C-alpha cells in the first residue's frame, strides 16, 4: 500500500513561503488545520496532500504549474534537494533511453506519478531542465552556481567550440553547460560533492553529450590523469589551505613552481595547464588577491615568462560567489613546443558595470589581442597589452587597475566640464520633480487586495516569470528585439539584453505593463513606457486592465516596504512571490491621482540616481586632476574668509 508523503511544520512554511511562526499560528487559530500523522510532539509530521488541500482552500497556495508543484514537493519532503533531483534525473534518463528505472527511495518514490506526468508533458530532457532551473535558484541546501552570463563569457574566452572541454571543479555543471551551448564536442568534469557530480553528469547524458563527470578531489585524486583536452573552464574553490600541499609536494603538475600552502588557486592553475593540449586555452575564475600576493609572485613570473598566462580580467563585484568580492578571470594557454615566448600580456579592468553589458566588450578586446599579440593595444581605463618585462618587477602584481594608462589632461578636463554641467542641470530640476503630497485627514485602515486576487478577478493579467530555455545550442544573439533584463529594471533604464536560445519564450511588452524582478535585493516595480522590447528571464509581468487598474498606481503600491516583507520568501529577502503583494482598493479616478504622484516620484528617484552617479564622477575626476597637477584651484571663484 502506498503511503502518502509527509512534511514537517518547517517544510509547510517553505511550501507556503511564510515563516515558521505563521504555521504555528495556523495550527492554533484554525480548527480545520490538518492533524499530525506522525513524528513527535516537538516535531510533528503532516500528510502532504491534506496540507496542500488546506492551503489551497485558505488561498495560501497559489496555482502552480506541474513543474512548480513537483519541485515544491521535492523540496518539502527531501533533506537534500540535490539528492532528490539526482534521483529524479536518473529516472528521467532511464525513461529517455527506454530502460527499466532503478527503484526510487522513499519519499521521492511517492512522487513518481507526478514525475512521470511531467516527463509525459515536456519530455525527459525538458522536465529535468525545468526542475534544474528551480534548484539553481539560491535557497537553503542549494549551492551558488556560476551565473550563465559569466559561464558563457568564460566559454567564449576559452574558445570551446568544436573541441573537448574539462572542468575539474564542476559544481552543479554551470560552466560545462555553457561549453555545450558554445558547441563543444565532448565534456568532462570532476566534483567533490557526489550529488552535484551526478546532476552535472545527468544533464550531459540527457543531451547525449559525450563525456562524463566523476566524483572526487581533482587535486588529490585526479580522475583524468594523463588526459588532455582542447579547453578548460573552471570556477575553483577559493582559500582552501588544506588542498594537499604536503602530499603533493613533488607532483609532476607543478612545472611552474611548487604552490605554497597559502596559494591553492595557483595549484588549480597548474592542474588545468597539465590537462591542456599545446595551444589550448583555460579560463579560471580567481580571487583578486591571487594577482598580487607575495607568496605567489615566483609562479606568476614563470607563468608570464613561459607565455602560459595570457590575460587577467577584473570583473565587477557580485558576478559570482563570493558576491562581495570583485573577482578576476585568468586566461591561460598551453605553450607550443619551441614557440617563442610572447612579448605582452593582456590586462582588462572591467570592474565597473554589469557583466551582461561588458561581456561583448571583453571578448572583443581578447580577440583583438589574440589577432595581434605583439601590438600596442590600449584603451585608457579599460584595456592594455602590457609588455611582459614591465610586469616582471619585484611584486609581479597583475591587478589590471594598477597597470592601466591614465586619461590624458585634455580628456580629463573635457570630461570634468561635461560632468559638472550635467550635474548642475539635474540638480536644478529636482525641486520641480518632487511630488506634492499632504497628510491624510483620517486614520481609516485601507481595504487591500492581493495581486493573486486581482488576477483572479480580471483586474490584471499575471505572466511569468519565464525560465531559461532548454536548447543546448548557440546562446548568441538572434538579432531580434531587445530584451528587458533584471538589471535594466533595477537601474531604471531601457531594455539592453539580447534574445537568445536561453530566453525560453518571447513575450512582447506593451506600454502600461508593470514588471517586477523575482530575485533582487529590494522589491522593485517599473512601468513600461515604450513598446518593442521582450520580457526577460526572472521577471514578473503584470498587465493591468485599464478599466480597473492604473499602472503607475499599481507599481507604486507594489514597491512598498510592507509588500517587501509580505512577498519575500522564507529563503531570504532576495526572492519575491508577487502574488502575495497587497494593493489598496480605490476607485479608478483616485488611482490615477495616486498614479501621477507615483510617476513623479519615479522621475525624482531617477534624477537622484543620476545626480549621485555624476556627483561621484565629479569628485573622482576633480581629486585625480588635483593630485596629478592637471587641475588647479581657481582662486577667482573662492571666497575670502572674513577677518576675525
């Protein structure tokens, strides 16, 4: 007899997207709340089906797609989401191959009918992709994966198309997936976490990509010893001083020098070079300290002299975990036998901006450098092909910002004048942009309605968020309309993304639409003011019925601090379920009056943001100019101090 899966109170909270205290209150206040069917008095367990039925009856469980419902069940009944997803992936792979699946462990076995239904609806490969997308969203028990935009950049720099690829620190397989999108012919990986290794291997197997992903420690127990590949892409662990320094002291991989115990990243660098065929490239994500620590300067010098280290690229903060550190990319090349050592190395300072905007610029600089490696490539403040002899000083510091040419005196002066004029104009407009408001005369508690209720009543249409597509190919621009991305919404700028195979589906945006990021530091809502763009990934689209709801009023109501608490998930304030956000009930004419105030407030906020950015630029330009002597204090405009 099949036993229904059970969940704890903490898992009920996760399922409903609320805090643990809310579940305790429901048990006390609602006599019809399901009674425990097992567990202990301190940690009771409840029948999952009964809990779902009760939550749906109370309006606390929004309508979900089959994939969302299955993932919530997996996350609720499994101690390890990775283990559960690996078990589901094995079942889907067996189904795709027409093999008899192995027996599933309880409680995942209880969900087999739902797994089979999802596979029937989407196919095994797409079903696994749908669950993988939910697993890869940051949350309890889930690792931080290398973001797709960064992984695609790494694959592009390594030139993986048409060749074999290795990732010796695979994680859940983000870089290998990028390599497959870029057209690699085979993919290999090794990962310390056995469950993550299984997930990465299942993804490859479901796409019938030749290769394998092995569990184990790549440095201590290399699963691919003696194998060489055309390219390596890797996001190694940082700062692990117990990496095996003692037992690996005389390892043949250390041809550029024995890595000190405090330089584990340089061990990973040499490990990847040992697996490259002559002329092949490796791209590693590195901590910025690895470019300048004294303990590693001899190895860095040898990498430069031999021509193995070809580029160091500084990235913006937040592109990957650890998110507070501005990471670097190291581009390495296995030197060809008897080839002369190159005269220059490329240093790129791309630490300012968004990775989605910088990727094309970084790739263009790298391709220009590889086309003419001895040319004098230079762009002030961004890129410089530095002579190797200049880098081989006492410190061998490869930090890109410290080797960039300074802007000329004339350029600095012109930029300073333009910045000052733009700042003065924006500051002058601020008083007119401030919305005129007055305190309300009564203290009546407003009537509110949730977004989910508005959608059910026809006042708005709720679309998305759309997930990444399942195509393993390409990943480049298709030349279509621009795509509105999460960074665009957060920055309040026009659509800047490009449509590709990972967009999943194309949803045109219309004037008056309201878009809200699903994952962000704060709850943000923007009104679309121009046609022609597509909805990007991880964005909710709310399309108001103009006869019932004003879009500016809706956007202003959504982004309140109260809704930020109401809509945030249990896993932290980074993920929002906009269905739970609340909106005041007001007649349409009052909505429009409030909407106009919200519109002016949005314009005021945009101006403040521009003023802050220009102000910071003005301070930096003035300070740099004064310090270098290219600017001097204008005594004519300074006021004389009054006599004492």
